[in-house]
C-alpha cells in the first residue's frame, strides 16, 4: 500500500535532509551557468519539460505504455527541441544522458538529446520504496559526483526527485547545474531556467 501523503512527505523531508547536495552561497547567474556548461565537466539535473494536466493517479502511474501516462504537451515538446538547439548554439557538449523511466522524461531526453539510458533511480520519489529511498538518492549523487569528462552529464527527472537530491525547486525544463568533485559529491552552482537557455517562454 502506498504510504499516506503526510507520512510520505515526512519521509521525503528526512531523506532530503540526509542526502541533499550543498549549494553555493551565491547562485551563479544564467550566463555564468551557460559558460560553465560550455567548459564541460558538469552534472545537470533537468526537470522534464511541460506536460499535459493530469490527476495524481495518472501523473504517478508508471506503466511503460505512454497512452496510460502523463505526457508532454505541445509546449513541452517545443521546449525540449529548443533545449537541443540551445545546447548546440552555446557549444555545450553532452557526454552521457540518463532519464527517468516515465514517458514524459524519456520524451524530453529523446527530443533534447537523442540517445539516452533510462534509470529507475531518477523516477518520482513518490513511487520509490521509502526504505530504500536514501540509498537510491545517494546513488544519484554519487554518479554525479564521480563524473569526469569533457562533456556534461545530464540526468532528466522530476521536481520531487530533484528537490530531494539538491534541495532546489524547479519549473518544467529547468536545469540544476552542479560541479562534481570527482569523489562522489557535487556542489550546486545554480538553476538555469529553460528560458535563459532557449529564449522560449515557460508556462506558469
């Protein structure tokens, strides 16, 4: 049985307190974050782009059949395509892309980056086993913290999962940019709004 929302919220809060990645005292402005990504060697936790409205029974339902799940709307698909153009325009290289198993995240990954690998650790925290959640979130942090390379590591996930790992609140398509330390931890540099990268308007 799925835990009640109040119980789940408490567990998520405690997990976040134990696993949250530290943030810089002063978050870098968007242009500095874009420049940092162009340098490479960064990790990005990106929230999937804008979706259709859906009830919780649909938005939290992972079936493998996109007709049964919440999906990107036309704006969300356009945002994902604009992210691809924005990365190319700013010379931002991508080394690896991982996505939640939900259709809306996979479609964001496909439209923005082409090739990607689905990873269940990036799924909504609400559907994760609460007893394993701290370990799963630690795996996400470790993968980002150990990343090294000329390009960037991109992880496409959900608001609740990103918040649990980084303590950052994101809108659809927003990117939390992190600096890996090469030893399993990463520091939040700031949030790059999708509009700052693409020039597109985001929905409220």
